[in-house]
C-alpha cells in the first residue's frame, strides 16, 4: 500500500490556507437582500407576474407538506 500520510498533510495545509481568508459568521442582511433581489425579479419576470410566483411557491409548499 502507498505511503499517503505526506499527501494528506499537504492537502490539509492547502485546505486550511484556502479557508483562512474567509471570515466566520453570517452575511449582513442587506448584502443577502441585495444578492437575492435580482434573482427574485428574474423569477417574477420569467413566470409572468407576482401571482404566478406565489401560486407556484404555494404549490411546492403543499407538495412538500408545509
């Protein structure tokens, strides 16, 4: 069997280096809203208005049992 301990150590170091620059915690609510609004507008436009989006969302909710 191959000696894989050095490779595992290198991968762990790389993974730690990649995640070190991210801040832990949650995103600010205004940033999250700014990210979601363009998608919401696209969905409203694509599905023909707010009523259609609400109808689809409620149908999915019923299907999921909520």
